[in-house]
């Protein structure tokens, strides 16, 4: 009997420990899957500080880029290239540029041509790596452009206003019989929040809930759907009457999630109407940094998790609920503003200055930081700049859609601001990844690679008959001109080619060609810019006639600056790059003018180029290069280039007059170019590097291509002598100063000097900065410029 009792007790003990073991295994599995995803994923963020936000055609738009790690917001030196586009109201790019990044920093400028119409434009920026997450997480900013030389046309119709109302049940779903908080966002046609009263009606047209926005068109109400009922929402506009808005469907079973904050604790209430569900798990992470994984059994179809608020990271945290089968069933965001943003202070030596006077600006930060500083005139066209680096990195960059006035959520922690912050989290989804990709063991390879050394030029090899990509095709890419630059690649399983170009600045002509053994195919060069358009709506553009006088003043100033100072506004500084050809120093080099000039290529090779043997056979001319180490000629044809452009037709080359050629370089050894191998190289250079009329192979792909933007130096005149102050050249700058890279020293201080112009008025000084540890901050102050009678 004693043995039987012991066996029974052990049986009960083992049966009780099995659920506990399963729970422990599930927690460990979720934690392991997320940490594995965390180690193989790296998020980049870009913030762009433009020198202002309103421009006239004929002006420069200068900008500074901060590239940071998406988790810690520290400067990230991974991508070496950033892409910036200016897009019109139809979301088509009108200006595009590529900017070199170094240590997570870059800057540039774009000239705004008179071909652009007046209106609002969208500036968006991203790296090649960021294209993997899609345009929802590109940096975006709205700027205003006015063309004073073109009529505005008819103003937009006011009666064309439409509204968009969206509902977001807390946790993700409405479940019959379960009470849920329902958030909603109400915007007009421009995407700006609006405030209208609304109602929820059941099938009998009875009003079961009322709602009205609290701030920026966002609000919440509590709602318990009944089983078997369907619902619809209506919104009332005093001018347009009542219109319908789609309302979420009600599920018969599922989970509901409610999050509340009390006394420094976060409570997560879970309810369910799911049969055979006995446990739930809560995974919490902040910007993909795992904080905790918790387990709770379901008692009477309910469970509760309690979290210490300080256990969450600063910024936006994810609270994801999993069922017993490790499937995500609910998700909720929670926001904690950073406790210690970077303090930035701006101090001028005086509040008021005369025209053409020196301004001394002191910049101080709590710790060494990297900043960009802009000084511009405030008027009816140009208002105070919006969109700080702090609000973008810690809030707007981690949310889908447009966040209206993100700086508001970083003020004093009042109950109203807490409520507005929570409502924002309920209405703006965040998803840089899909949970199915996190939980599955075999992660997918990213489509776009980071440009860690230089610009990646992408090509595509397609079958002309089917249009499908052709794998394992060997191709070369040439940059026409001097020095000779050539790159090799082999197409992947999708027919894609990648050529990595370092120190690639300015406009060039690119030539891509497949090698002779793959002559049936053509290599086409693709655009490096993102193809997916932005979904961000642009606000309505309506220039008031009251601004006409200010517009005329600024237009005159722009024209005067271009007339007298155009070449000095922001000149390019061409960086020093390696002047050697891609193969380095050739084994044989010939300056043809130093030798007897022959009229045929065959005579040139025969008389004084021992490294190349030209033989005419039945199928045409054939060139062979000496394999110097073995003192015998290669059996296969070498790589032959004219001004860096490959040519495979030796008969065409031999027909060219050698009098057009200035130089010949020969590599008399086997040469490896990426994955390609060549039996020597023969490189011809014309006098001007323009091919001198040499006709290219028709299957070669040619394209005018912009490399990285050359660095710029920004013009700031000095009136440090009486002669310069008395200069009769007008100075009508409304942009007094732009410094894209200002670094405070070890004590957190920096000093800047600039001079006022002939334009009087109030000027805004604004700085955005970032420390090495990822703390962001912004500061602004103003000065007045007045006329002083002498």
C-alpha cells in the first residue's frame, strides 16, 4: 500500500509539472526566436535637417543627414551612400541626388530650377539597406516651393474636402462580448487631423456609441460588441451632412487586450472567447531590444500582467500577446519619452544687430555632440521650422503615417499629454518586421544590400524571349573617361548584377556589357532609387494674396544674389580620388606620339608592341596578349578597352585609325576582376577620352548616370574690414548662415561667427544635434537685424 501511494503521488507530481515544463519551453522558444532575429537584423534611421522649409525657385536647398542605429540612435557607420528625392504632388520625383555618408553623417544641396511649379513637395531620404523595410520608414518632410515667374493657376476647390476616418481596436480586434477601447483617427484630404462628432449604429440603426476627437483628430471610446451584430459608423459635418465611415468587423472568438498605467506600473488585462485556450504569453521589446517574456494562465478566460514602467526602454515599446500555440494574437504600443534628451543651448553676444554686422554665436551641449546650424529670416512665407531630430528619432520614425506636431509629446508630462500620447500609440501601427519572419527558423535573405564601401550600381540580365532573369551571366561595367574604371560581376539566380563603385562622384556615362560567351543577352543598368511611391498626403497649397509684397521682396533678393554671387553660393569641392586605372600600373605603356606614326593598327602592334600579337584569320582578326611569366601568348582573347569601354569586335578595332589614339597600356598577365578572369588587357585611350567616334557594340547598354554629389562649401560673406562694409555690391541674403557640421569640444562648447546682410527683420537660429551615445536635441533662438543711421 505504501508503494502504491508513492506511485500515485509521483504520477500526480509528474502530471502537474508537465504544463509548467511546457510553459518554460514556450517562454524560452519565444525569447530565443526573437533574440535570433535581433542578432541578424540591423535597423537604420535617417534624419534630414534642411536649412529651412520654404524656398523660391532659383534658391538652394541645403541639408544635413544624420544616419543612426535604429535601436540606440547612435551614429552608424554602415551605409556610405544616402539617397534624397524631392517629389511633387503626384509623388513623382522631380529632383534626385546621392550623398556620401561618413561616420553616419553627410550633407549636400540641390538647386531648385525654374521648371518646378509652386506647391508643396515631399523630401524623402533613405539608404539602400532601408529599402528592405519599405517607404513607410523612409525619412519624409514637406517643404514649400514658390515659383515667382509662373502663375499659380486656379485655387483649389474648397468643397472638394473629403474625410478619412479609421478605427483601431486596442490589441487589434473586436471580439463579441468583450469590452474594448476603440481608438480612431479623423483626417481631412491633406492628412491633417480634424474634429467632427460621430456615432456607431447597430443593425437596427440604434446609436450604441458616440465619439469625438480629443486632439489632432484622434480620440477613443469604450465599446462592447454584441454577438451576431454588425455595426457601422457615421460622422456629421455641419456643411456636408452625414457620411458613413467603415467600422471594424466583429469576431466571434479571439482575444481582447487593455493596457493601463497606474503609479509607475503598467497593467495588461487579457480576455478571450477562444475555446481550449489555457495560457497566454506577453513579449515586450523596445525598438527590437528584448525586455521580457512573461507567462500567465487563463482563469475564467482572463489573465493579467503587471510590469514595472522602468523595465521598459525609452521611446516606443511593443507589447505583443501570444496564445498557447506561440501565435501572436494582440499587439499594443506604449511610449516613454526619453528622460534625458541632449540639452542644446544657443547664445548670441547681443539680441540686436545692425546690417553687415558680426554675430558671435555660442553653442553648448551637455556633452560632445555633432550639430547642424541654420540662420534664416522669418516672414509671412517662412515660419518657424518644425520637426526636430529628437521628436523624429524617438517617436515619428517608429510609427506608420504622419504624426502631427510630434514635438508636443515631449513637453511636460501632464495628464492631457499622457492621454494624447496613448491615443497616438493606438492609432499609428509600428511594424518593421513580420512575426512569421521572426518565428520561422530560416530567415529570408534581404533584397537590398548595405553599401558599406561605396555606391552599388545594379544591373539586370534578361532573356529577350521570356523576359526572365538569367543567372550566371558574366558582365562588365565601365565608367567612360579618365581614369579607366572597370568592374566585373556575375548575375545571381534572379539575373541581377551588382557593381561596387568607390569614390564615384559627379556625372558620368556608364556602359554595361555581357562577355562574348553570353552575347545573346543584354545587361541593363537599373535606377538605384526606390520605386515604391510615398503614401504621405501633401497639404493643400494656397498662397494668400496678402503675401504678395513679401514674395516680391524675396524674389528680388533671390535674383540679386544669383546675379552677383551665383558662383560663390555653394561651390563644389571636387575630392581627390585615385588617378590610376583599375589595373594599376600596366606592364607595357606606350605614348603613341613618341613613336613612328603608322596608319594601321596592325603596323602598330607589329612594329613596337611586343606584348600584343594581331593575326588575321578566316573569321577575322584575333588579338593575343603575352603571358609574361611564361613568355608565351594566351590562347584566349584579352580584354580590349577603348577609353575604358570594352569592345569584342577585333575587326572594328583594327579598322580604327591609330592616329586617334594617344596612349596604349598592356597588362601581360592574367587579370582577375571580381569573379571574372581575363587573359591580359589592352587599354586604348583617345586624346579627349570621348571614344573619338569609335562605334560601340549595339548590345552594349549606355546610360548617363549621376554619381555621388560633390562636397560643397557654403558661402558666407565677411564684413570684417571697412572696405568690405562699404562695398556697393548688394547683399540681400535671407539665409544668413548654414553650417552642416558643427562639433562641440570635450567641454560641449563651440563658437561660430557670421555676418548679417542688408535685409532687416527677425532671424531664427536653429540647431539639431546628436551625441555619440545617441542623445538627440534641438534648440532655437532669434535675433533682430535693424538699420542703423550713421
